């Protein structure tokens, strides 16, 4: 296992790595797909693609409404975007590309965005004075702990998503290497033992883990934001 | 110098293995959460959606410590900051 490869370098030392490139590919692909799905919509849908588009929007809206309530419907696009990006970012591992979410920079960006939203919602609900006072609850002596917990939330969110996908990558590559050397040990001309077992593991690590982590990341985002408003 | 490097690499590999002992805790915790969730579903099948959601979030939070251990192991194996200290 290696880190993401450097593809090329822009001026001012901006590195375009595999992760950045694949992220942009995903963004462009999703944008084109959505443009296609929402192309010339009608009031009463007759085309299949409009039905699909409406189903996606409705599912995401219901998820947000169930977990955050009617008040926070403005967060639905953010949650939907996060969910799509996270799932596709993990699923591209299936076609042999490096999963975007196996790079700490991607997940850390999402976690920091969520943490900023939580702080903004807190300031909005209780005002700036009330926000500062919230750190000294329930007693003033506990303020440092409250500040640390504010920082540890995004860190643990970022590490959780990154760790799950990266662990899957490490374990599959270890198994691939092990099966290759096992096939070499029994003098097979091609590493025939690599057929089969990695596919089953990939079902768990790429598909199940990818969906699970996307779901959990979105759930935690919704829970943190809606609990910040109390 | 070569010997020192070899010792550091070997010790880092052992350290990475030891760091992954952290995986025991989340395993026990998640199993306990899943068991309790099954009990709750058995007692109140109509609330299975809510129970499932709560359990998943609880499992995800319980997993953090294991993930921290894994990150330490990855750092020791692939980025190894200790070699730079030679």
C-alpha cells in the first residue's frame, strides 16, 4: 500500500494527486448525470429519468426530515452531496482505482466542514455570548475539556471514515500478496490462487464498508448539527 | 548505522502489531451493542428502524479507539517518523 500518487504539479506548489484528480472525475460525472436526469422536466413526470431524479431527492429529504426535523431541511443538499461523494469515492475501489476516501485529506475536509457548520449553528441559536458561555457549562472548571471535545469530534470523524476504507485496502493488498507468494510456492505459472477469495473480501470491504461509512458519516453530521441547535 | 536502522524497522513492525491490539476493545463493544440491539428488536419489533439507527451510531463511535490504533500502526509501517530521528 502506498499513498496517493502525484500526477502533476501546478505553479505555487499545488500538487495534483490521484485523489484530487479522481475527486474531480467523480464531481464531473455526477454533475453530468444530474444534468441529464433533470433535463427538460415536466409537471407530471412521464419520463423515467425524471422519476429517478425525484426519487433521489425525496429519499434524501425524508432522511434529513426524519433525523433532523422540518427546521433543518436546508441541510438536505449538503447531506445528499456528502452521501453521494462518499459512496462513489469508496466504490471506485471496485474498478481498480484508489478510493478517494482512503486519503485522510478528503475525509478531514468533510469533517472540518461539518465542524464549522456545528459552530455556526451553535452561534446562530444562542447568540455569540451564549455560544461562549456554553463552553463553561456546567461548571467553569470544565472549559478546557469542552474545548478539547469540540476539536476531537472532527478528528475522530475524519479518522473513522479514512481508517475503515484504508484498513480494507491494507487487508486486501496483504491477501493479494500472500496469495501471489502462495501460488509461486506451489509452482503455478500464473497466480491462480488470487481468483475468488479477494472478490468475497472486496464485497465486504468495498461495498458494505463503503455504504456503511457513508451512512454513518451523514448520520453523525445530522446528529451533531441538530443537537447543536438545542 | 545499518544495524540501528534494522533495529528501528523491526521494532516499528512489532509496535504496529502491538498497536492493533486496540482492535479487541471495539470488537467487544460492538458485539455488546449488537447483542443488546437484537434483544431490543425482539422485545419491540416495531421500533426496529430507530434501534438500528441508534446501534449504528453507537457502533461507529465505539469504533474510534480501534481506528486510532490502526492509524498509529499505519504511521509506524508506512511513514515511519522514527527513522528520520537517526
